[in-house]
C-alpha cells in the first residue's frame, strides 16, 4: 500500500514586503517554471534604486577627481614641490572614495534584486493550490505562503516493503530498470512506472524501507493524496 504524492511541492513566499498589486493566475491553474504569479508594488524599491544609482554616479565622479589629484601630488612630491604628507593624504582620500564607490555598487545591486523580487515567479512547473492572499493584501518578507505549487507531471507513489526484500530489489535495480504498477484507490486500471528511489535507511520500528516510483501522469489522471495498491 502506497500514497500518491507530488514529485515536488513548493510554498511560494515573498522575499520583499509590500502591497500585492496583481495576481496573475487562477486557483488550480497549470503554471510553468518562471511564470509570473504575483506583482508587489515596486515604487518604494525603485526609489531606493534611483537613490543608489545617483550616489554611485556622484562618488564615481569624486573618485576620478581624487585619483587625478593623488597622481598630481605624487608627481609634485617627487619633484619636491609638495610634501610627502600632502601626497599621502590625497592618496588616502582617493582610496576612501574608491571604497565608497564599491559600497554604492553593492547598494545598486541590492536595490535591483529587491525590484526583481517584487515580481514573484513560479519556482517549478505544476498546479497551483488555493490562493492564500489577494490583490490589495500587504505581505511581509519571508512570512506566510502566498500559494503552494505542486508538480503532478510526473507524479510519484511512496510505499514501503519488508526489509528482507531489499536485497532482491537492489539487485534487480542494478541489473535493469525496475517496473512498478500502481492502482490508486477508486481506480481499476493500473498505471505503469519506474522505481526511482530507495530510502537510505530501514525503519527499525517497522522493519520496512520506503521506496518511490514515478509515473508519467501525462493526462493528470492521478492526484496527490489517495492511497494506492502497488506491485513491483
């Protein structure tokens, strides 16, 4: 006896906070990896990005000026016109502004990431579940799930066998692909798939080991949740 389950299940969570401006799918829709699911108001993040870019442009100009000045003082110090102290001070100022430019570049990168995170995309291909937030709701970063996406093509069945059969199963898997038949409860026609996984430890409390079989489920006849009768 096994249980039908999604091959992958992902809770979609916002990585930045703000107001949900638009939901781009309907509950139960089939979505592909990268499809847009939610749009969060980007205006605050675009303002921060514009400010970071302006600081970067200003400090780049100041850094260039400081580098030119440091070169000039270095030359004057070599000619004995300027003191070594003045040369070192100008070089130190140039270094400080270069550090500011590096920090500003990091700020621009961070602000750009925040803008991109405002567009929430599906991490996997699968079916969407119940919509847990709606347009107009305000979400917090890394808080509650907005929707759960489950991959059902292909789909998997998890089942257990007695530990004494493990050696035979492993020997057969090494020799060739091991076929599995499953009949979900309420169905009469078996589906054929392949054994794809053997758990890395035997459950000492039951004397069994978990296995997983994978089925194409091209027409989505089978859904996560029900029990299934499985034979290898």
